[in-house]
């Protein structure tokens, strides 16, 4: 059986793909979504298939990266 490959720049991401991109389990992803009100919300593409837009996910990730850098720079040494 051949492995299904997702295009590198798919417009939409499913939960498993988002978890993979972040390097976390789906369980950890669920907790992240519950705790972070700014995390992009999944929507039902069809019954049983929920996705988020890749561009929204990438913007969220960039905001997190910038905030982490600012926090690191502001920390006393």
C-alpha cells in the first residue's frame, strides 16, 4: 500500500497535520487549542472532517514566535 502524501502547501490542514507541524501529539494539540483563545479554530469542511486554513495557522505561529523572542529579550540576564 502506498503512503498518502499531502501537498507541501495545502490550503487547509487537518488536526493530525497541525500536530505534526508543531511536533506534538493530537492530545497535546487539543490542550493547546483549549488554552489558547487565539489559536485558529477548526471548521467542518464536511461531516467528520475539520480543517483550519494554513495561512491562519502560519500567522498564529509567527505571532507566537515573535512574542517568545520579545519575552526572551525582555528577560533580565
